[in-house]
C-alpha cells in the first residue's frame, strides 16, 4: 500500500505524527505540500494529492489543513475522489466501509495527535463492503459523469 500525505500550514502539526505512524505500520508514504510548515494554499495541496490518488500512483490520500474542511473540498473536486473529513473513529471507518472513500481529511487545529492517528487507523483498517453500497457509491460517481456530459451540451 502506498499513501500520499499532504498538508498546508494549518495541518502541518499532524504531518510528522502521521508520517511516523505510517512508517511504524510498514506503509510506504510520501509527503506533499507544506512539508516545512510554510504558508501554503490548501486547494493546491488537496488537488495535487487527489490527482496522485485518482491516477493510481497512490492507493490512498491523507490530507490535513486547519479543519480538514478546505482541503477535503478541494480534493473532492477531482474526478474519482471520495474524501471524508472526519473527527471520530466511527465515521473514519464507515467512510471506507460504506462510501469507499479513497482519501481522508483531518484538521490540524481541531484534533490532537492521538485522535488523528486513531482516525488514520480506523480508515486504513476498514474495507469497502460493496453490495448495496456499490450502487450508491456508483450513484455519487455518476454525478461527475452527468456534469461532464452537461458541458458538451
Ligand atoms: C489556513 O489558515 C486555513 O484556512 C486552512 O488550513 C483550512 O483550515 C481551510 O479549510
């Protein structure tokens, strides 16, 4: 498994704990965005990480900004991305089990390190259940198709 991790300056506080945790779990991960804590525009980081996941270069993306909101909004604009911004473990797991999310967003100013790592584990340890959820996730992705065909009209 290969994970792309990205943050802006608001999420930077979680970068080292998340990277270290993934390493401890034996997961290959690369960091993008504000890797030195410098002020960075979160839409660019969300987009960059999302594109790396969407093209298959990475299996999952984990992105962090101050709240996780802005960077998840940006990531979700990239075709093929389902990014969940969560702050408790049940939703982190359910985002995989029911929504087949391929990205997780976390808030550096809203979560402590330990909770953030618990959410990372809950996300990575859960699997998509398929079945009735397959159809519903397909319905979400169909919205992207409808939007692109609209632009041809
Ligand atoms: C940066 O100050 C902050 O706006 C950003 O990290 C994020 O919280 C946006 O959603």
